[in-house]
C-alpha cells in the first residue's frame, strides 16, 4: 500500500496481461513480463459509491487526455470483483509534501530556491498543457506533486478535475447545486471557495501557494488552529503574508510576483501557466533553458490539438496521445541536498509596500469539508 484516502487506496502493483491468443506457460509459450504500476482502487460499496465513481471516471478521463512528462501517465481502467481499478505510471521517489515535512523537522525554512523554482517551472508547464486541453485539476497541493529522484515533477490525483468537453458554465457563473465544492482549503482560490465555475487560474493560484511554501516553509495563509471553514474564509477575505517578510534575501521582484499570483481577483493574476513561468524566471533573474522551451512548445501543441477537434473522448475510449515532450532539463539531486545548477543572487531586504485587498462578498463554502 502506498496510501489511502477517503476516496480510494493506492497500491504498488505488478500487472500481467495475458496474450490475446491465450498462450501461457503450460502451452509452452512465454508470458510477457509483469509491469510495475501505481494501482488506485475504488471500492464500489457504501452510500457514496455512485458519486465517487463519477470522480473516478473523471480522473481516468483527464489522464487519458494528457500525455506530458510532468503528468502521471494513464495505463488502464478495469473492474475486478467489487472494485474499480485505475492503473497509472508508477513514480519512484517522494511527494513534495514529504520533502517539505522533512525540511520542517530539520528546522529549515524551505527547500533550496533553485530546486523550488525548477519544480515550479515544471508545474507551470504541465498546468499550461492541461488547461490548453480543457482540464482543470482543482486540487494542486504538495501531496499531489510527485518528485522523482532525478528531479522530474509529476502531477497526480485528478480525482476532482473538471474536464471540459462540452460547453459549461462560463467562469464566474455559479456551478450547479449538485456540484460539491471539493478541494483543499489551504490551496483553494477565492472563486473556487465561493463555488463559482473555475478555470485554469485557480490551479495557478494553488501552484503559487505551493511555491511560496517551498521557498519559505510556511503557507501564505496560516492554517494552525483553524477549521476548514476558517481556512477557506481567509482565501476570500484575508491578505497573504508578504513574501519578502519571510524571504528577506530574495529578489524584490519575487515579492511582486507573489502579489500578482495570489491576487483575490483572478483577472489580476497570470492568464496561463506559461505567462506565470516566464514571470517567475524574470523575477528570479534566471534564463529560460531548453526544458522551458519544450514546455512552451508542449502547451502550444496542446492548444492547437484542442482547436483542431482531436481531443474528444469518453472515459472508456482508447488513450489519445496528444503530444510528447522531452524530459525537462533538471539535474539530479543527491540525498545530501546538493543544489541544482541555478543560482539566485541574494539582495538586500526590501521594504514591503502596504497593500490593499478588495473585500469579497461573504459567501460560505458549500459541500463537504475535505482534508
């Protein structure tokens, strides 16, 4: 067992597919070698089985639509006995949440800036491609970001993703009443908390919180001692902790970057993952490399593919490969924490200008609280 949540259990598993001609050891024919997967199991019993099944099919549909080096790959969807199983690429390594927890236990303020920004750029590129294909993840957080030992990031858990295949409510319109406002309060955008239709900018808001926590070891909206309702309330009404008050030696431009990335009004945020990645590179004084160029190209191909009408599918359709990208150029990180070959020059602490935050309407979150 790799993990268990309210919806499903994830296993490390070896799956073996019998040859179509029925060959086996007894007949003298050699069986294919079993393959290693991450196997997500959803038990089909209980009062919420139908709604959970819908989330499960949404996840399978989202993964089928994507083919990106920074998104876990879809392999198969099948039923066995009383459970549904989603087979996905097995990613060795750990989650970003596990890395941040280990750093916290070491009394560190976060992870090395070069590593944090390298991870964030991969996240931005992957989200740009997802959004170009009409897939909004809606639950970007450290526990859903897998880190391979070679430094490659993989987004997982599309269980509450919105896959926009047909015309739905425009951004800003209230979602249908039967829609559950699902998500994790500490990373939810204000519009998601309020239950309105979301677009990719909600994922980018969450990605900015992930980067903030990676660099500082703290969340911009503290959650200690608060219940889920209070945490979500802060996302709508409370100003985030100024980044430069925690990272006093960071470039001042990074403070402006987070001011925009965490704006309450989504129209004031970055319009897409590529724009956000470009701004992060500029704010940190870094140059785009071949890996980032590949991310830009991948997002562009995804958008062209969608406009061409080649992404229609159902949850049970064959996997559609939309595009392929080279693995981002991120160097390996040793267990001793060697930094990546990117440096951010320290600068004197800058005085943070006073900021005003618009007052949002008081709209309590609907639906279940989800940890």
